[in-house]
């Protein structure tokens, strides 16, 4: 038995060394965003009265769908911070765990590094085990930092037990997704597959919890992200969800280890079937190739975005009935004359969906550099294929992805919404609200193109920028942030239809910026060395 | 002779590191040119510059008289390339990749596809992820050989092939030569270069240190000579062109510059010689000298 794990610890240390900067950035960013919240709430809602008013708006099913359940009768600074932030932070902790895990297992395997290591006297399970230890370690460090950081804040409602539980909740969720990823890295036979499946499951768990929290309580109990919101940090302090998380992780990890010991290197358990001897005509061009390589991801994201739209749309009906006759709420939320709560909610949801729809678009564009790093472009560029054609093909796939994702999200929202709402929003309005995000998405794609042309090794900054945009827009609703913060993201300039007026200048302004970025990207890309 | 590839004082820097330092050589029409040198000498870098994938920091390189960077599209219609490390898309089959490459090149689609697949024993229905290194290389080779190009650039094309496939490949290169095609072949397998190439260029630390036909290169290096006599050979060391004399009783081993062999024979003929053996330098001797980086290269 111990043979299988031989040298895991050395590999674990090596992994930490290789990743010390990457992991530190993740840990500090996540801890920082958690720790600044209570102080900011203290400033924004100094009196219990303000907080109770906030608690009332949080009873809104749309909010419940987004941030989960909280102890609204006891809405102290601590309870409020935990309620509004723990789920969204936990989602990011989950994404961190997935990305770090795949990077050290499947990606290493694809690049032949695992093969080198397996040739040394290390156990068959050593890589998997070392990576598991490493990602768990990162989560534990994050949990401890968060716990200590909350304890030392001079805010009364931040108790010691709650602080520990907050850290444990974030770490525990991270460990759950570590285990989930460990399993998918065995089942799928590529790093992209493993990442896609894991993030897909994370989104599924999020939606499952949302549906559960709104009505069918039991569903939330089947989602690790449901457990995340059941801890009731800083009020009742439930620890049972943490134990549930650890038990879940243990079982899933055990399964992953068993599968890993069985499968071959570079294979997945989903078997590969024999393929075609001849290429079909639509593969035979740079665009055809770019599209074909991303076909599975494209379809999965399209389906995912539609489902996301449907799941948000399905709560639109409850919104109206919920607010009927509740004068207090109407006073607080209805600032925009002439628009229903549902319409305001649609504006906010479209922002979130617009940014999520940017993910597949950015993945497609950034793949151009991924191909280069894997030295797959060399053979193509030895043919009469120009740099502009190649980059143009990836741009086109990214743009198609952007359109399809955001429109399907809008259609899903409209379709589900119109079956449950008494006074549904028209199809045209909804498509308009979706399309309003296209220019901002183009800017993100253009930025990626520019970086690929100019300084491709930092192209992952596009993700940092998207996360920044998300946080600013998400938090912008909670705090009165300075305009400046949202002015530097393209999403800050989008007209939030149907509540905002459609503004022509920012719409075409963003398109203009995107065009400039793309042209610059194409120019620089045509001039630089290709690495392989 | 018409020059198909012409590289003039090409320098390539990666940051501060000079990977190529005024590289200068040419490949003539209809010849097989061997490009050899130790690991990291700059062979692949030179080839990538020729392909317009890397941009030369200084100097000029042309193929068919066209600039490799500015006119790469036109050039690429007439060349075929096989890298040493072939990276393909894991979820496409070998057959799909071969069709894709043929279409992208835009050249005539020949009916030799099946024949070549058969010849290289390649199963086109397998996903690239399941191919071994040698099989991935075969995909690129088959695709290159299908292409009816005028210039073939091979960067260590046989590094993953088994000996049988290596022979097949060598036959195909000979056929290309007979058809009047030009070939630039970078390789570490000296016997292969010796068998196939008309001319050879040797690169070390980013500089071409020798260039010429094998005959010419041999001429530049020393023959190994063994002499056995009954008396001692006084004054052998002073004969012009004699180096590294090793004496064991009355047996002498030494090296002679090719041009000065004449003097040595004249000198030795004054003595009662029992045995005279002279071996021309193998390509290997020639390389070893350069690979080891000694200064013994004859000026
Ligand atoms: N993109 C790059 N950045 C920095 N240095 C590079 C880069 N590409 C190559 N080099 C360096 O340039 C030198 C020449 O490399 P090159 O790949 O041309 O060697 P080679 O002769 O093909 O060697 P081998 O026989 O091992 O294939 C090496 O020292 C290599 O490390
Ligand atoms: Mg090389």
C-alpha cells in the first residue's frame, strides 16, 4: 500500500515550490476580499435599523437565489458579511482548487512531466496524492488566514467560533471541489475536459442550491454549495455542514484514487473510439480547425448558458407575488419609476450573465496562445497560412461564442420568465438587453488578442480583469463604490436594459475600443516570433 | 548553381542570448544538404527562421530568391516541413490531420496517399493522442511526402523512427533527389547524413564552422596513420603536417593532414617499413572534433 504513495511528500514540496507565487496570489486575493467586508459594512450600515432594512430586501427570492439563505432575524455585521459574501467567495475558492489541481495533474501529464516522474522510484499514486495534499494545504492556509483575520477585527459580532467556522467553510468547500476535480481528472482524458467538467459541476451545484433555497429545501442538501450556506456563521454557527463536506471529500477522493491506480497514463476512463480516416470538408481551414478543436466546449457552454438563463428566469414569477403588498420593500427597492421589480432584477441578472458568457469567449480566444505553447502552430505556419488568418479564425470563434452564449442566456431567461410572470417582458426587450453586452464582450476578446500579439505570457491577465469586473459590478450593488472603479471595466459602460435607457455613445464607443484592440493585436501578432 | 536556400549573415538573439551568430550557408537546387551540429547549436532556430516563424535579428535569408519573412506565404506553397517533435491535436485522427495539411498547402491532392500510408504502416483512423512519437512523426512525413513541394525541410525527421522506417525514409529522400527536388536535412544520425547528403554544413554555438561536400570536408581533416618499422623513425615529429605522434616500441600512430600525406610517404620510404595503414577520417571523426569543441580544427 505505501508503495503506491512513495515519494508523495517530496513531490508535494516540489509542487509548493513551483506554485508558491500563484498560490500566494490566490490566497491573499481571496482572504483580502473576505476580510475587508465587515469593516465596509460597519461604515455603510452602522445601525441595527439599517441592517434590518437590508435584511428585508434580502428576503427577496432573487437575492436568496443569488447569495443563499442567512439568519435574517439576527442581521448583525457578522451575519450580514457571512450571508452576502461566503457563498460567492466559496465559489471562487472552488474555482481556484479546480484550476490548481488540473494544472498539476492532467496538464503535467499532457506535457510529459508526469511520465518523467513516474520513471523515477515514485509510487503510482504519488502525483495524485501530492497534488491533493497541495491543494488541501492551500485551502487550509486560506481557512486559517481568514479565521485569524476575522478574529482580530474589532467588531463585536465577529465571534471566535464564527471566525473559525468562516475559514472552515471556505476551506471545506475548496476541499470538496479538490475531490471533485480529482475524480474528473481520472474520468476525462484532457486537462480542458477535466476543468470543464469540474467547473460545470460547480455551476450545477450552485444552481441546484439556488432552486433548493427558493423552494425545494431538500435539493440544497444535495449540493456542497448548499452546505456552504447552511453554516449560519456568526449566529447559530452550525458545524455539521463542515463534517458533511469532509466526509463527501473523503469518499470522492477514495474513488478517484482507486480509478487512478487502475487507468493508464494519458488515458481517461471514458474510452476513445476509432475515428475517421478522412477529414470532413468543414475541418479543412484554419477556422474549421479552430472551431472543431472547441466544438465540445462550445456546445457545453451553449447548453450551460441556456440552463443558467432558465434557472434565473424561473424565479421571476415569485418576485412579483413576493413584493405584492409589501410596502416597506417597495419603498426600498423601487427607486426606478415605471419599472417592476422583475425588470430591475432582469437588468442585474443580465450583467451577471453577460460576464459569465464572456468566459467561453475568452477561452476560445486565449486558446490561440495555448496552441502555441503546445507547439501545434509550427506545422500550420509552415503552410501558406498567414498569422492574420489564424488569429482571425480564433477571433471569429470567440465572437460566435460571445453571441451564442449571451443570446441563449437571454432566451432562457425570457422563456422561463414568461411562463411564470403575470406581466412578462417581451422577447425583443430581452434580446436587446442581452445584445447590449456584446460590445463589452468584444472589448474583452480584443484585450486578449492584444496580449497574445504583444506579450502572450501574461494573457491570463484577461481573467484577472474579468474577475475584477465581476467583483466591481457585484459589489457595486452592495456598496456605493466610486464611479472610477466601474469606469475602468467595459461592463461598467453597458446600458443595463430594460431599466436604463439605451445609450448609443458607450455602445459604439466600446465597439470602437474593441476594433482598435483587435487591429493592434493582429499587427503585433504578425510581427513577433512564434514559440512553436 | 542556382541557390534554393540562401542564408546571409543571419543573427538571432533571444533577449541577450545570441542563438545564431552570422550564420551563412546555402542549399543548391537539386541537392541534399546535411545540417549538423551538437544539441543547442542552433539548427532548429535556423530552420524556424527559414519558415518565417522566427524573425532574424539581423541578416537576410531567402528561399527561391524570396525573403523568408516578408514573402512567407508564397514560399510555403512550394515547401514541405517535418519537425523533430511533431505535436498534433489529440482528438483529431491522423487521416484528418493529413487531409487538413494537404488542403492548407493548397497543392495538388495526389493519389499517393493510400500508398504512403501503407508504406509507412500508419493507421489513419487512430486519434493522434494514441500515436507514439514515431507515429506522430510519420503523420508529418506522409503529409510532407504527399505535397509535391520543391524544397523539403526536415528537422531530425527520423529521431523517433525504427530502423526499418528509417530506411524507408532514406529511400524516399533519394527518390526526391532523383526527381530534382532540394532537401535541407538536419540530423544527428551521421551515417544517415553520410549516405544521403551531397553537401554538409556544421554549426556549433550558432556559427557555421564548416561547409562543403563530404570530400572537401574530409580533405580538411587528418588521416589516421599506423606505421611499423624495424628501426626507430627519427625526425617523424618534424615532418610538416604530422600531429599527435604516439610511439609504442617501433609502432607509430599519428595523424596527418590530408594535403601533406605525400611528404609523410616520402619520409617513411627511407625506412624499412613492415606495415603501413592509413584510414580516411570518418564523418564521425570530423564531427567529434567539432562536437567536443577542441581547437584542433585545421585552418
Ligand atoms: N524561444 C527561445 N528563447 C530563448 N532561447 C532559445 C529559444 N529557442 C531556442 N533557444 C536557444 O537557442 C539555442 C539553439 O537552439 P536550437 O533549438 O536551434 O538548437 P538545435 O541545434 O536545434 O538543438 P537540438 O539538436 O537539440 O535540436 C539553444 O541554446 C536554445 O536554448
Ligand atoms: Mg533542434
